[in-house]
């Protein structure tokens, strides 16, 4: 592996960073809101699954207890 001096490394890093397409403020806001919505929907889904499993276990254990 070839070694580069620190100055060349910094130049290469700056060159690569300039190629990055940064998201706009609107895109960041929109994706953030979507993440919160998906997290809320996932929480509701797993809460309902938990309630279903809990009630199922209560009924099965109630038959034997």
C-alpha cells in the first residue's frame, strides 16, 4: 500500500467531500417526520401484538388454572 503525505491526504479528502450531494433542509425535515411516523406505527403494531398474545395466554392459562 502506497503511503501519502498528510497534505495529499487532506487534498484527497476535500476532493471526495466536494463530490457529496448534501440533502436540502426540506428533504431532511421530510425524512425525519417519516421516521417518527414509522416509529409510531411500529410501536402501535407491537403493542397490539403484545395485547393479543397476553389475552391469548390468559385464556389458555385460565382453562387450566
